[in-house]
């Protein structure tokens, strides 16, 4: 039996992505990012609900909270440009992530489970569109977010979960149309 341990969880990917993007920005640039993150979260609130906790709204809210936290830190500390190494909360969060990872590995080893695998999963957004001949009037297709190793793996997992008889895609007459990496955003972290 293979034990899968995630190097990064979705909330950690969102936090680290924002921190990486914020590095070197001044307070005005961070304020712009706060505004954009708030707008994105507002748009996500009116989107159709997704079947999983990991959703566009969850990701948008994580990013919004992180940008707002960085702005408050910079204002409180009167920092001209954001430096992650000077942000004690960001440093502590990374320490907690590493402690979580070490605890997960230790627990798996303690239980004697075979084939321990530390995986660097990403979060993918899988979008769907109507099956040919079943066009729908301007109704957005269902969207799901999943953690996976690759875009192909995300599409396969989405189809296994939602493409079966009675699944979200089959029930609504949709097929997978797009798979996009959203955490970390391409170019961030790894």
C-alpha cells in the first residue's frame, strides 16, 4: 500500500504563492493586489457552488486574506517594501508546514506503512462544456477543483469521480473541456 503525503496543502500553496508575488512590492502595489483579490473573491461568491470544499471561492478567499494580512503587516510595521523574511507570521507558517510534513512522515513510518511517497501535488481547475448536440443557453458548465500531480492526472481523476453514471458531468450532459493549474499559478514556487 502506498502512503501519499502532500508536501504542500492547498492553503499552503495559496499562502506561499501570494508571499512570493508580494516580495519586493511597495505598499501601493500591495494595496492594488488587495483590491484585485477582493474583486476576485466577490466574483467567486456569485459563481455556482462546486461539489468540493476545494473551490474557486475557497482559493480566492485564501488569497484575499493573505493579501490583506500582508497589507496590514506593512502598514503596522511601516515597511516600504515587503520582504518575506521580515514577516514573522509568514516565517512561522512555513515552519508549521515543515513540522506538519515531518509529523506526517513520522506517523506513516510509525504505522509501518509501505511505500511512503511525498508528493508535490498542484491544484487544477477542471471546466466542462456541453456534449455535442446538447447546447445550453449561456449556462456556465460545471467546474471542479482537484489536487493532482499533473493536468492529465487531474482530468483522469475528475472523470473517475464526476464522469461515471450519475456523476456531475454525466448527469448534466457535460464533458471535460479544460484543465488549468491554479495553485500554484504557473511560474510560482515550482
